[in-house]
């Protein structure tokens, strides 16, 4: 049975909810990174590198692993609960990517 690998907290948006407790606050308080643009850039690189590795796992273990790229799935800032978690329509946007992946198996 195939397994999906999810990256729903991918960050390629610059929204008003960026500066929350999951990403912005720890970067400021624990790492001393105050510049919001630098914070976004760091997370973008980390997420992109993580996605490259997830895609590689899916290729290596195909057909048992299916990679679902959720970067950009929730473009509307109002569809985010906080800087990591979508809400309402945002979850539906992510779910639609999973539906497409599942239907292709």
C-alpha cells in the first residue's frame, strides 16, 4: 500500500501571520535573527531542501511512497491559522493535492 509524505507546512508565501510562535518568535528569541525577510529566506531554503529529499525518497521507494508537494497550495493569507497551519479553505487546498495524488495511484 502506498504511503504519502506530506509537507503541508511548506513556506513560500509572505503573509501577515509569518511572525508567530512557530517560526518568527523562535528565530528572534533563540537565534537572534530579527530581520523578517531573512527569516522567510531561511525557512524557504530549508523547506526547499527538505522537499528535494522527500522527492528523492519517493523516487527511491516508488511505488510504495508517493510525494505530495504542498508548497504554494495555500496562497491566500486569510486561509492560514498561523504561520504553519492552514485553516478552512486552506486545508481544502492541501487536501485537493492529496486527492489528485491518490487518484493517480
